[in-house]
C-alpha cells in the first residue's frame, strides 16, 4: 500500500471511528438528519421539509446525500447522516495531497495531508452531519481545477468545466457562497499574477453554461413542484438578510481572531512563521495561491454580520499546505539551503509550547472530571495518560532540536487523543447532547392526546424541534413564535400540550400558568425545556 493510501486509511479511521456510537447532537445535526428522514418518509425530494413544512434555510444537496446514504439502512442513522461529511473530508485530504505534490513533491504533500487530517477543527467537522465538510471539498475541487489550468497541466475548457460544475454543486449545498468563494479566490489570484485577462481562456462560455444548467434544473423543479417554495425568497431571507443583519449568530468584526487559535490546533503556533515564510516567497505562484486562498476566505466571512467558526473551513486545505511548506523548509525537504536563519526552532519552539500545554491539559482533565461527574473520571484518566505521554514526548524531542520527530509526536498524540475521545468520552456525553430522550417523552406522553386529534405546540424552540421530529419517528410540533400567539392558541384550542423554553414562561399571565402542568423537563442545547399540559 502506498503512503498516500495509508494516509487516507488513517483519515477514514479518524473521521469515521464510532460515529455510529452516539446520536446526532442537537441543535445542528438533527436539522439535516430530520430533513433527510422526511424526504425518505414522504417522498418529496425536490425541496427540504422539516417539521412537516417546507424549509428554506438550506439548499437540498446535503439532505439528498444523507437520504441516499440512509436508504440501505431503511432509516436515518448516525452513521448514514455523517457519512457524506466523512467521505467528503477523506476526499479533501486526498485532493490536498495531490495539490501539494504538484509543487513540493511526495514528502511535503503527505505532510500537508497528515497535518490536515489531525487538525482538531477539520476532524470535528469531518464527523459531523453538517454541510461545511462538503462545501470545503467542493471549493477545493474548484480551486484545484483552477490551479491545474494556471500551472498549464489542464486546458482551460476542461479545467473551467470542472470549476463551474463544482461551484454549482457548492451552491446547491450552501447557497451563493458556493460560487462566490472559489470565484473570488481565482480572480484575486489572477489579479496578483497580473494575468486577469487569462480568465477568458477558463471555459468562458461552456463553464457558466454548465453552472446555469445544473442550478437551473433544480430551480425550475423547485418552482414547478416545490409546493410554493420560493428560491428568490430563500435567497433574500437567508443570504442577503443574514449577511446584513445576522439571524442567530451575529458576531463582531474581530470574531475570527478568536476562532483561529483553537481551530488551527495543534499547529496554531506555527502560523506566524509559516505566514512570514510564505509572504517572503510570494513571488512564487504556488505561495501566492495559498496566501490568497486563506486571506480571501477569512476576509469574505469576516465582513457579514452573521459569523460562525465553521464558515471558514474551506480555507483549511490551504492552511495545511502553508504549514507543511513551512515545516518542510525548516527540515530541509524543500528549498534546501534557504531555510530561515533561526532554523529548526521555527518548529521545535511552537510545538514544544504545545507539548507543555498538553501536559497541563492532562492534569486539568482529571480535576475537571472530578468536579463535574465521577463517572467521567475513568475516561478522563485515559485522555490524561495520552496527553501526558504525548506532551512529554513532544517536549523531549523539541528540547533536542529534532523538528521532524516533534511533528511526528504531535500528530501521533493528537490522533490517539481524538480516537480515545470518541471511544470513551463522546458516548458519556451523548445523553446530554442527544434529543432522543426528549423526543421519546414527547411521543409517548402525548400519544393518546394526538390520537384523539389533539395538538402539540412548540414555543420558541428554534432548532430544538428537529431532534424531537427525528427521534420520535415523525411527531411534528406546531410552532408558535410569540407569547401572544401561544395565548391565542390556548384560548381557542385547549386542552393542549406545549413544549417550551422554561425561561419564557414567566411572560405568560398568572391565570394561564395556573392551568399548566409540567409533564416532563430536561435540558438540551442550553435550554431548560418543559413539556406542559394545559387543561381546558
């Protein structure tokens, strides 16, 4: 087996191990799982439905993929829902290796793929039933097609067709950002190259036609058979309004300065040296592309009001290549004789600090587990042992100036820690992260009421409604957005069951609260939830 295949096998194990061992975690994963479940259940695949109603929050591609992966199982399982992200992320690792091999050779390419594989943030999204791993792959495909054209390895017709097809699928996955991000990277890179006119050779007609055909087919189907689905309404509400005003995740302009330190672990402290080295070599086309790729993605998602850490995931292949080139230069694998004057300390000092932090984290893990829950102590002890041994190994090799071994110890410790976490920690966290228990309680305790034609309302639940739908087997809640709406429903249709955030209940009049009886209560997605019965 070649080294690349071993790396891809490692990626598959890290991304896929035990994804079947715990439920889809609220609030985000059940959203996609439930959308796929309803596609299978009601046979309406053209546009997503959630809680029994048309949903315009996301385009359909990711729901389609989960539904297709679920067909062999007969239902949406944790494995089936996460499988598209796992496969997309393994493909992204492979494509990153392929991209870097073109300019740096096998060793540096494998290092880039390995650094991407054991990065905490990329790993986390690779095993989550969320769109962003798929978007990352499609953006990488588009940029890789452009890179092949720019390097003269692929003619403009084929490269442009691949670019525009990937961009169209990215739009079907996450909306307009799917084309704006790769298009921006390409145009800024060409402008820096002073070759903007060469864009005309990049499938100027066939590519956009393919893009329009792929998107147009779905838009036409959604308009004709989408039961009132409005593509343009969805665009206005969830792209324009989200960018300008924010919906649920309005963040300050400097938000990503807080995200990058933890999201780039375990390579965070390599960033200053890696960026400085890439900037020194900006006369090289491959380094200009990586600089633009990272900078454009981060700036593009910084400007809108709505921000989340996972939005900048499409920059991660470029970060991996940036780090690998830096490390390879220090190790003498690349540009022999041109390494920075400080030599191996560019790697050993940052990673040595990381090793020291790992040893401290080992001690902290035991203390935190002891304070939270005694049941967590055995799992915390496993993690602490890995962190302590790995951290000491990193420190020992860093002190000796062995940069290559320092990197190897870092990768091995992180891989072992991640595997241990999903094997022994995630299953323990599952009851507090999964909505299964809540869904079963809603289903069973309202069964007689619903059988008689009674209704179950959801009051200010936002995404909490979706795990209820998913794990109850299709119990839909009629959502009421305000206390005024709830009061009107109670005056017209009692008796009723209502699932509500308990923090909002004091808004109700005393006379109404005296009628309610708490049937079940739990905590999920930072909400204290109560299932209430309101008598006539």
